[in-house]
C-alpha cells in the first residue's frame, strides 16, 4: 500500500513537471486566406502543373478535403489523380508512400517517384510525415538531417523541381488527468510525442522557412479560427498541440478541418507560381 502511494505521488509530481493544462495564446483575429484571394491566372497555372504528394492517413484526410473543395469550386480546374506515375498530363498526383512509423521509407519513396517522373525537372514534389512517425525517444536531429540530405541530393539532380516541405502534424494532448493515467499505466502520452514533433518542426522551420516553400500543417492544426494557438509548457518550451475540435479521434482531421487544411494547401500551391 505504501509503495503504491509512493508511486502515485511520484507519477503526480512527474505530471506537474511536464506542465499544466493546455492553454491558448491571445486571439489575433488574423484570418486565413480564402479561395477568392487567388487569381484566375494563379489557378490556371496550378492546373497546368504536375504535383506529387506522398502521404499516409492524414494525407488521405487532406485529399478527401481537396476533392470536396474542387467539387464545390469547379473554376479551379485542377485534375486529381491517385497514382505514383506522374510522368503524364498535368495534375495533382498523390499516393500512399512508405509505412507509418518508418519515416525514412516515406522520404525514399518520394525520391524514387521524383527521379522516375520529373525527368524534365519541372514540377512540385512533397511528402508529409504522420504523427505516428516519431516516438518519445526519436532522435529528431538525425531524422531531420536524413530528410535534408535526401532533399539536397534530389534538388541537385532536378534543379527545376520545387520541393515543398511539410511540418509534422500534431495530435490533441491529454489534460493532466489523462497524463496521470498514462503514467500510472506506464504508457507514453501524446504530450510526450507532441514535444518530439515540435522539436522536429522547429528544426525544419529554422532551416527552410523564408528560403524554400514550407506548408506548416502543425500551425494550422494548433490554431483556432480566431488566431489563438493551443499549447502547453514543457520546461522552458511552449509545445503546440492540436485543437480538439479539429479531430474526432485525437489525430486525424475531421470533416471540417480536412476541408480547411485542403483549402490552405491548394491556395499555397497556387501562390507558388510555375515551377520553372
């Protein structure tokens, strides 16, 4: 009994050390760009581009949202094809790549698709990791270095190819009671994984933001419609976390958020301009 009480005290202390409740930053009132903010010329240029998007389940959510957006806005005129054979007509190609929990496989498969498809160098290539691709003990420095080295080599082989970098998606974080229950069961928490995801995202943003295109899905997932961002504190760091209303299972995008992310991705791609 005494040992069990000591374990409970230790687990509770650990939860306190990991930060308190999820909080939010002040609302900014900043609005996301809308489809109407994109010119007809930009939509036309995107429709004549070849884009490949490698993904897994959250990417599938995004592509479901893309289909919904395009059905409601036929003026965009973008052709969507689920295939790794990107050598044909212009379009937004996408496919499952690699396996979840094996992020290096996803990058390697994107490289293979790009090497076989973008023989004329032009086009857009992008791959998105999933929230399950890191563990609390993942060496994010090594993971990012491997990604960066592969993208650097790909760019050398295809200098006209536009590579879009994705931040890693987040999950909703447990409240302190949920964290405590995980500790009592000796299970990891989504907070622990969001810390690792945030560290990876910080490395990616520090290296690419302002220099190469970055689609910051983690920012979209952690930002409420009024501009406030959800976070918790871990030591001196503020760790962003997914808005609970954006998911039905803690990680995947629900019907409303998948359309929001899909719209922002389409706008982002249209604003890139021609790849050559």
